[in-house]
C-alpha cells in the first residue's frame, strides 16, 4: 500500500499523458532488441538505436521490438512517437503498478500483464509487461532483462516452427500464453512449500513457521490480484472484434482463457490450504497448551491435600495427635503418599491422564 501511495504522490499535479517512471532502475542503460522473422527468414539484433528500430518494420515479416529498462523515459517517448502510440499508453507503460488490462486504439491493441516468478530469496516477484500489437508489429516493454520470455525467443529461432509461419497476432497470443504458463511454475513451487509446511506442522511448532504461513498467504493474495484481471482481459480479446486478431488466433486465446481459469482455481485452493494450515497451527498450539495446563492442574490438585496436612502439622501447638510419637513423621509421609497415589489412580480411571 505504501508503494502505491508513493506512486500517486510522485505523479501528483502532472497532466494526463505525462510519462513518468514509477518503478526502480534495474539496468544501467535501456536496451532495444529486435527479432524479425518470416517462414524462411530470421533477423535478430540487440542494442539497436532508435534510428535502427524505426527502419526495422518490413512488409510480409513479423517484427518484435523489445524494450528493457523503462527508466529511460526519453527513449520510451521517442519510441512511442515513432510508432504512433497514444500518450496515455506511454503513461501506462511507465507507471509500472498497472492492473492487467486491454485497451483498443485505432491502429493497435494495448495489453498490460504481470510477470510473476520466484526470486532468489524465495519471495514472489511481480513485474509489469506491456504489449502493443499493431499490423505486422509487436512491441514489448519490460523492467528487467531475461525472465520468462526467453523460451519464446528460442521457439522463434527454430526453423519450421509454427510461430515462424504465422502473423504478428500469433506472437501476441504466444506472449500472453507464456506469461500464463509461468503462473503454473510459480504455483507448483507454492504447492511444494505448502507440503513442507504441513510436514513441519506435525513436528515442533515455532514462531518462524507462523511468519512463513503469513508470508505465503500475502504472496498468494498478490498473485490472485495479478491473475484475476487476466481472465477479464482474455474474455475481452475473445469478445471484441479487431482486424489485428484473426479467427485462428481467437481459438488459441480460448485455450489460454481456460488455462487462466485453472490458475485462478489453483490459487484459491492453495489459499484455502494455507488458511487450513494456519488454523491447524493455532489448534496445535492450543492443544499443547491444554496438555501443559492439564499436567500442571493435576500436580496442583495432588498437592492441595498434602499442603493441608503439612500445614496442620506445621502449626506451633504441643497437643497435636501423634506429635511426639516416633512413627509420626513417617506415618505422615505414608498418608500423603497414599493420598497422591489414590488421586493419580482416580484421574486415570476417569481418563483425565
């Protein structure tokens, strides 16, 4: 919440369409990568200049331009102007806290997604991916290099792959599909973590275990917020007619929509499992406390009559029964031992122990 408040504070007073980067800088210099392909041709370059990018689109081929490093807002605006992107689109690209959505413009379709992966420290990392689909052209905008898009690059590099034979709308679909597929990898990791947490709960509980449960619940809530809007996004893409998306690709989008629903169901299931583990943790703590209290109560109950006897014979009076007899002290111990044994036998018969 504090991050969102900080973003709104930084942009306060700016006019609509102002390009202001709201994230953190992850690369030293913004990078423009190019992949241009057809059925029998492939051209791949990295670190292009803006002039080289402008001259890249070629009729009859699919051009994919990938910009990494959104902190360079001057380059972002120049790239947007070169391909006639609306100022509000550029503003959304630079504002990296966007909710997943789709917007239709006369010359292109604009989509925002959340890239999710598990960082090296084991925590969920969310990154914005903005995609623009135009005629024969796909633009992507990211904060970090590498990540889940690399397998898609490998598919394009292979000769006679399906993606090399189809248009830009299929690349557009493939980008959405690979993002949704990455959600399954994240969920698989959470499933393994929950199994380990369940095993740990059968052993000795610890405050660190409760902190881990809370952390996983918060991360799944973040994932839920990233995935739920994607279902609406895909439903809109399937419903709205656009000359940029052919009927064949709509069929593939239907498949991604089904996968997205499966991801949402899995997220909800894992959240319920974590809630159950949290309740089980609290129940186990309560049960252990009850066991401790039961033992302490039994001990205290046994010592009540013993304390009474010791208190009576500890009074400073001469005329107490058996006070001056030689067997009085061991006799008292015998009586107290018999009382303690009898009470323990009574507790066992009543199944209190």
